[in-house]
C-alpha cells in the first residue's frame, strides 16, 4: 500500500508484506527506477505490485503495477472478449466509419453526431494494472480535457477494450475519478462485436491474456468532417501534441 509519494526525490513510501529471506513486513521508502511519469499515477492509498531489486547494497523498485484506479480481481472470462482483426485501420485522410456505442450516462452516442468538432479518441480499460499503460493514457487525456475546457472547443472519446466489464456505471465511476465532463469527454462501451469494429477502424488490436486485456496503445484525432487527421501508437505523445492536432484539424 502506497503511503507517500515524493516525485522530487523519486521515492515512494510503501507499507509492504515480508520479503522472505530479506526483510520483515514494514513501512519504508524506496527509490523508484521506472518511467518518471509513474509519479503522476501513484497516490497514497493505492495498492501496487513491483519488483524489488537489490544490487551491492543499493535497492530500488521497478516494473510498478498500480491497482489504484479500480480493483483488478475477478477479470472477465477470455471468451467474453472479441478480438479485432488486424490491418483494418483506415488511412489518415479517410473517413472513420460511423458507429453507435453507449456512454457513461447510458446514452447512445453516434459518432456522426460529433461532426463539426474535432475529436480526440483513445482506447483503454478500467482494470488495467500497468501504470504506464491505461492509467497513463487516462491522465494525459485528463490534462487534455482541462486544456480543451480553457480553449472552449473539441471533444474526447475514450473507448473501452473490456466492454463486458466496463458497463456505463463502471465507466461513470472511472470518469468521475478523472473529473471528466460528460458533455466534452465521453467514455464508450457496447456490444463486444461493435466495440471490436470501432477498434479495427483505428488499427487497434487487443486480446485476453491471463485475466488482463493485452492491447495496443493508440491516440487519434478526427477532424470535424469525420476524417482521420492524425494517429499515434504507443505512449509517444503528450496532451500538447493532441491539442496542436485538434487546433489544426479545427482550422482545416
């Protein structure tokens, strides 16, 4: 259990179980050798798993998996996940096929209803335990949400890759944690087959593995006419990049 986070010193204070043959259960501070942005994810009260490395008197934590957003137990059965087909993503400049999914308020949302505004789109799932994956994406989109609020334009869509678990209520709780404004930032779920079709349009692939959903990381911008303007894979993007692309798409 995280008790304190010190990003300046790159340390985290953890109340931990005994490490057999090395130390008893206690509360102590550990240096963290991981992605620096992990410190934006960790908060006191979060549960985590990590690798403890000891090397010639030095010690640190790495490969941190946080369980601070939502519980990660009771994963969906593998049969519930529909796997998208690869190599079906549209090209930059092409239209994103229209779709209808359900947002965190239970309202049906058609993508075509968003015409006239540029839209940033990403994919995640609420039970993702990897700090530098979905929680990081959510944090970046939360920053982008604040930027768009100040600018007064743009929409955000976050689509789950775990629709069997991520019901509108689950997504509503997740959105609340992030401070998302439903009229600007919508979290979408729906029939697994329909979600897979949407994912394919953005070149997304995901599949179940040992109680988790392994998936690509994608962030895209769609212009006001519904055409794919830009797309990023992995975490090699920042909120400022998407804001720039949204402003460019807005101007045409």
